[in-house]
C-alpha cells in the first residue's frame, strides 16, 4: 500500500512538473509574434537562429522564476535586441492610477503613494547625496550625469559595477507620482553612446523599450515621453537653445525666398493618412512650378516619415531640379524621410548637411497594430514591411550627411554661409 501511495505521489509530481513546463510562457508568446515579422525572417537565420533559440530557452527559465513586473519586462525586452528593426516597440499597459489632474487632490495622492503599486516600484540602494555630488562632476563627453525632465524631475544617470549597465534614478521630483530613489530608466550600452533602454513614463509610469537610445551633446535623444509635460528628451541642461531641431509650432510645409538666389523648402511630414495626403497635395500643386532659384535648401528636420505614397511626388520634383540642393537632416528625421534623403542624395547636385538621421527606416508597419500578450499585461508594436530599398545598413546608425553643422547657432544661417562661400 505504501509503495502504491509513493508511486501515485511520484506520478502526481511528475505530471504536475510536465504541466508546469507546458504552461504558456510570455517568452514563447513574444517569440512567436516576432518570428513572423519580415525583419526577423531576413536577419535571424543560420547560426543567428541557433543563438536566438538558445536565448529563448534561457529567458523562459528566467521568466518562470521572475517575481516582479520589472524583472519580467527586462527579460522579455531581450528578445528584441538581436533584431535590427527600430520600428518594433514593446511596452506595458498604463499602471498608474494617479494622473496630473489628481496632484491637487490630497486624498487621491495619499492613497496612491500608500498603494502596493507605488511602494514596489524598483529602487536603488546607493547614497543619493554622494551620488549626485559625483555625477555633477561629469562632463558633456560622458553619458553619466544629472539630467532634467523640465524642472519636474531630476534624474541621476550612473554606470553600475558592470560597465555597460547604466541606471537612471530620481534625485528630486515635483511630480507626486514619483519618489526620490525610484528607478526611472535602465540603459545597456551596445556601441559607443548607443544603448538599449527601458523607460518608465514620467506621468503614467508604464514601461517601454527604446531599441536605440543615443547620447548626443548632453541629451538622451530618444525618450520623448508623449502625453507627458513635454516631449523633449532628458537633458543635462534646463535652458538650452536647440538649433538642430525645428519648433513644433512651425508649419509642416513651407516655401519661401531667402534671397534672390536661394529659396527654402520645408517638408515636415510624409504621413499617408487621408488628411495628411490632402494637405501635402494642396501644397505640392501650389509650389511644383515655383522652384526657380539657383539654390534650394530642403529641410527634412523633424520629419517623422510616413510613406512614398505621400513623399514620391516631392522626390520626383526635386530630382528634376536644375539648381543646387542643400538637404538638411537631423536625428529627428525618421523612417520614410530617411529613405527620401538617401534616394535624393544620389543626385549629383545634392549636398547633405546637419547630423545623422535617426536610423529607424528599414521596415515599418502598414497597419500600426498593437498586439497584447500575457493576458494584456504587455503590448507589442509589430512591423510588417520588408526592406524595399536595401536600407538595412542605415538601421540604428542613420544616414550621415557630408557636412556636420554646429549646434551653437542657427542652421539656416550656417547653410546660407556655405552657399555664399560656394559662390
């Protein structure tokens, strides 16, 4: 009888272990979705596929033993690292019940700060006073330092014992949904001044990945935090005039003369929505026969892209232009705007200026689909487009212009000076 009981107990334990191993795992869920993308199929094959499958097995074991949402998100985000596709995105659902409009309601604030959600937000163990003193001594050449999200959050960015691992911690806050010592972001350096990043949103505190974060001139350029107090990235300086970017208040489409020999053309959006197409078509019809000056500055700064359905008419128009084209680019030149720049730069009469484009251009999405996993706890933004123009060499690094412009004074003035010198 004892042997029978022991036998049945062993059967029960074995069956339970098998059932546990066969439980749906978010790593499997995410792997299945990513493996269907064109970027995965084009890049993850041969030895890379073997390595990726080994990574999946390793992460499944780690995920099964993870005890916090922060740990689970860190584990899942690693599945994106081997795939060069910056359009892919991954984020957790909004988990903060405290909104900006609630900050002047003491009872709501008190309840939120006493909640498990707030209390279990990951923290660092460092002495923050001494850490801030150390970070204040860092130069602009070093990613380590004290950063600001407007004047509402002061963030200390520091390297951990592992050189490539970097953490951002709240040093001071005016936002009541944050506390000093809470982790704001985590960066992993994979190339000089380039990082895999995970951010907590300043307002909603949900997590999101940034596949290629960049450190440029005292700024972490890619954490834009839409729906927050500002869409500006973290910066070491609170009051910095940014000559590389165009103010958001500027019209998307502009054609105007600068002098008798030079005109300025801004193309600020290639979005393929019906409304954007209508707006750009009206502008195109208005200016298509008006490019008559000897020199033309074409400004693609802060153009978030879209599709050739919108941009092709402008590309063909500029390819026929007889004069000299000076093409302005910056880190906020994205996606189809980067493709546009690469194609236009093939013309002999085009000079490219500014800074490297964003490096998010090879794949993209036709449908903008956000797919839930882990019962809706996380969402994946998937791509469904192929590399239609051999753009993969520019993914993550961007298209680098021939002439790098100074960030210390107005870019249009700098280009005008170059045109004058070329005379």
